[in-house]
C-alpha cells in the first residue's frame, strides 16, 4: 500500500513553504500562465498556492485518499484521479508542473516516456513543463540503505530505505494516536495525551533517480526542448522544458 496509508500524514511530515515553491516554479515560465496542470497534486497544497497567484489549475493524482484531502483544500479546482502515464484531459492548458518527486515515481524509462507523450497532447504549442526530480546523489548518499525516525505533531514515522543502483524502495510505518485529525495533520487535543492508544499504518513507496542526460533525452524524444535546468542543488533538480 502506498499513498493510501501515507495521505493522512503527508502534510504533517512534508516540510515545505508551498507559496515560495509555487513562486519558484512559476519563475521558470517566460510569462505568467493562466492555466496549469498540476501532475501528482497530492493533498493540493501546491495547487492552492498556484491558485492563490491567479492560476486556473487542474490537478491529477492516482491516489483517491490524497485527492480527498485536496478537494477539501481546493473545492474550486478540477481534480481528477488519473495515472500520469495515461493523462486524459477535456482540453489543453498553457503549461504543467510536476513537483516533489512525481517523475521519480515512474520506475522505468518507458513509464517516463509514456507520461511525456500523453502530457504533450494537452499542453498548448510553446507551453512549458516545469518539474523537479530527486537526484542520483540523493538516492545514493542521503537515502541509501538508511533508516530514519521522525516525530511530528504527536505522530511517529519509522522510515526505512533500501537502495539498489538508482532505485530506492521505502517502507514508512506511521504510528498515530487515536486523536489524530487526518484533515489537519495533528492531534485533536491540546497538551499531552494521557495513555494514548496508537494505530499503525504502513506505506510502501518506490522511486527511481534518473541522470540528468537521461531526463533531457526523454524530454527531447517526446517533443520537449529543455530551456533551463537548475542543478545547483545536489539533491533536487528543477527542469523547464518547452513543447515544440
């Protein structure tokens, strides 16, 4: 089980300034887009940040549990349950974003190619696709075969990584008190809990890190030209490509 189990805890454990990240992604567009596709929109926090900047956003995700939280956060957005390799929109958008490792969840080059091939159909000519990707360095040196224990808002996450080559398989065990509020990502009670009862949920997730030349090649093979690539961060790249 993947994001079905992860969904109630995602916002609590994902530390990111979404407004600042939305601004960073939008800065790669040559002019402010009026409409965007948010691929792998998750709980809708980036979707909401983009909409707050005046962008009309369509969100797609393959997890109904994540989308349920996104619908509460973004009731005015069109949110669709779709596999990113089989995108099927009602029309076109000016551009697209895919943030926080979405492309890494495609475990084979053919999966990435299938996604880009479908995405190209729904981006207007000259439109931009901006995405980020975890790097091979991060998979090898940061995740690797390492284990982490995290605690946020009264919930505990035991995170185990097993890496072989550029493929990392993750097991995340979440332990949450019964007072855990899925929508808020925190306990419902103020102050310390008295003899709390905990529930356990397990998520199994896999990611593949692709070398930068491989990503560039896949983009070009599927009708996109790379316009800018920010590889200054050794753990996460941001790439902007234009539909040709």
